[in-house]
């Protein structure tokens, strides 16, 4: 659709110049805008179909009895929670304790990747909670 969007402005200017009747000009411009909008709706529908297909895959994985299919999301969630717990609770306490006792300071971890993964997992969890509240699930 980007090509069509790039053309809509110049085409509207051409219509503005070649159609002198204001009413006919407005109709032509309206038709062009309808065509643009229809293209955008097609793109939105295509995106929606991809998301629905992914949701079906997610549901099939969640309903699987195979722990390697159904258990990977909870495992990733627990890994993220453990990493966050270490970063924000255990590591500061251990650092304080090690400084008071003269021990080596424990390592810190970069939580950028953990935050990205956890945010994605919580986003899916938020949609699930929204469905439950609305009575859809």
C-alpha cells in the first residue's frame, strides 16, 4: 500500500485541476479516498488473520500434553522472574552483605533481554486476563 499512498496526493491534485465542477471534483476525490481506505482495511484484515493464526498455534501449544510444547512459556516466565528477583532483591542484599563482611561483590546481570521477554509474556497474559474479564474465555 505505500505506493498507493504516495500516489494519492498527486492524483488528488490532478483531479483538482482537470475537473472544474466542484461537485464532480468532490465525488472523484471521495472515490479515491474510498479506494485508499479499502486498501488500508485489506492490510488490517491481513494483519488480523496472521494474529488469529498465531493465536491458534499458541492455543494448540498450551493444550498440548507434551511438556516441551506446553511448558516452554512457564519455563521462560520463571527464568525471567528468577533473574529479576536476583537483580532487584538478592544482588543488592548480597552486595551489601559482602561489603560489610569484606567478601567479593556478587556479579550483576544485564536485564535488558529479560525485560523484553517478560514484557512479551505479560502482554499475552494481559490479553488473557482481559478475555476472562469480558467473559470470552
